[in-house]
C-alpha cells in the first residue's frame, strides 16, 4: 500500500470512529424516548370537581416543559384518579 492509500485508510478510520459512537448514542436516546412512564394520582377529600380541574390546569401549565399530560381517569364520590404521563 502506498502513502496515499495509508493516508486514506487512516482518514476513513478517524471519520468512522466517532460516527459509530454517535449513531449508538442516537439509537439509545430514541429507545429511551419511546418509554412512557404512567403514574396514577389519587385525590381523596376533594370538595368539588372544580378543585380537581384547577389542579389539572396547574399540572398542565407547570409540567408543559417536561411534556406532562394529565387525564381524568375515574371520578367517584370519595376520590378522583388522574393519569399522569
């Protein structure tokens, strides 16, 4: 192999080395972003539905930067269940 071939091989290897690591990092980030965490928030002793709706609005505003979504799941006379994901 001549000097030009060696230089080309070295340049190609140096180019590919960080590219492979970067592709692995992107793949790992995509895998982690696909996981969704679901939590159930149970509220007991609420006086009326307006209090719960106000809490949902507050969670939506404060959690917007984190992508937090709340959804009313169950409403009974004694408790309310909110899904947070």
